[in-house]
């Protein structure tokens, strides 16, 4: 009997008991589906995190007050800003060839109002370089200028959702950007003129630009600043620096730290009142975490494949017992042990390969369910092929023992079996 004949007999045995065949392959189906779905969702999550970080600006360094009173790792009892506007100005002039832009920022939540419409917005005081440093160009109109900052002008750039809330009914398409240009918006008790409207940036999860209102930093410090100060100087919550060259991020981070240590009269690197974060390091850390979690969950799913293989072996042993007389008849008619071995090995392989195919399709379907969590799955061929190949090998490995046992049956004893 050739391989084609073994395939035909194995296929008839499988479709002859469809429910048992599906249950036999269920472990493999679940294992492959889990590997495909979880790796796709994990890679999609990693891609989403990468996109969100890059949407905040490229080649980015972030300077903030330290989260601890004497170091960057302890939780402070209350907020105390230590980064000043003068620090931002010093960073602008200290590295002219290495820094493409500097944008200090400070923000607070305020009530915005236009006519009878109102919305809770995040008011951000910053410099014009915020547009390029944070990768948020206007869709319509223009950013405020350096002259606006010097003159403490009351001009504002509003986010997409702020436009909809204040000039429409809050829903998409209810207001157009041109409607807002030149209009008055009241922030708290102060009136501003809209000079520009930002595009829809979506919900990045790292501070939604759609609900922001950007105004000149000098105007913010004059109109909305609280008592935060460092030595009597006005402070900001964050300073964003855009490096000219991405390869210089680590070196620039070191030099920025040294400069601020000198300006803040600090000598102990472990007791800084500020912290400088590297975008590349943050991205690498987040990707490392998500990749580790994906591999961990994928390994657990791989265990399911092994359990599925054991299930195939158990059912195949039962099948050999049930079909003992059939095996005896075939051997009496001239079937050799290798023919019996091939027949049952092909049957086990078909069960595992079929389970792998069904598992891949189910895994793809489950991965698209990740969109309910705002995660777009990213499918990679190597993990899918590895899961499928592993499922096929599981069938061969765990199916060999039942097949070998069937091949060793004595034809006379088999014919007597009831």
C-alpha cells in the first residue's frame, strides 16, 4: 500500500467519527489559535506604543522635575517644580548645532467657553517650537510666533476635539476648522483669539492633543501661573528637546544632564532635582516589556500544543484498540507492519495538521477581536509558521507510539479480538 492508500484509509477513519476527530484535535486547535492571536495582539500593541511615542516627536529628550525630593526614584509628597524658563533658554543656546528645537511647557485644566458651548480643556503654555518638537503641526491657521511670546499676546491654537466642543455639538463633522479662526475663546476668565486649529491626533494615551489649547508661555505665566517658582524664577513642568541627530540622543542626554547639574549647583548624580528621559530608551524599555510578555504568553500557549499532542496519542491508542480486528484482517490479507505504521501515523498527522489549519484561522479571527481594545493586530509569518510546524510535529511525535503499537500486533491475536 502506497502513501495515497494510507491517506485514503486515514481520511475515512477521521470523517467517519467527526465529533471525536474534532475533540481529538481540540488541544492543537486551541494551542495554535492562542499562539497566533497572542503574538499578533502583542506585536500590534508594540507597534501601537511605538507609533504613540513617535507621534510625540522624534529624537526627543524630556526634561522634568525629579519625582523624588532628593533623587529620581522616590515619590515626593507634593509637586515642586525645579525646571525654570531660564533653564530652557540656556538649553536653547548651549547646543546650537545639536538641538533642533526646545519647547518648555506648563499646563493646567481649565474651562473653555464660546457662547453657550463649554468644555474642559488642557491649557498648555509653550513656545512656537512646540509645533515641530512635538510633531503637532496646525491643520488650519498658524501657531503663535516669537513676537506673540515676547508681547504676551492672547492667541491660542486649539485641538480637534476642542473645536468640535466649542464650535459644534461635540460630534465629528459638526464644526470646520475655518469656523474657529479669529474667533474668541474664553479660558477661565481670560479671552483669547484662535489663530490655528490642530488636526485630529486621535487618543495617543500619552496626553491627548485633541483636547488641548496651546497659548504663548509668557501669557500663561502671566495669566494662569500658580506660585510654583525656583529661586523666584518662573518654572515649567517639562522641557522638550529635539536632537538634530537621532544617534546623538544618548550623548546629548549626558551633556544636558551635566549642564543642568551645573546650573542647579548639584554635584551628586544620585541626588538630582530633575530627570532627563531619552525617547529611545523609553521606547526600548516598553518594547522589551511587551515582547517579554508576548513570549511568556506564547510559551504558555505552546504548552497547550503539548497537551493537545498527548490527547491525540490517547485517542489514537483507543482507536488502535477499537480497530484491532481490522488490523488483523489487513495483515492476514498481506499488509506489512510498515503499512499499518504508515496508516496510523498519517491519521495522527492529518489530525494535528487539520487542527493547526483550524487553529490558525481561529487565531486570526480572535486577533481581530483585539480591536475592541483599540489594538490593531500585526501578523508576522514566522510565529504562524512555527506554530503550524510545531502542531504538525506534535502529531508525528505523539502519533508514532500508537502507530508502532498497531504495527506490532500479532495478526492471529488480532483476528480473535472481540
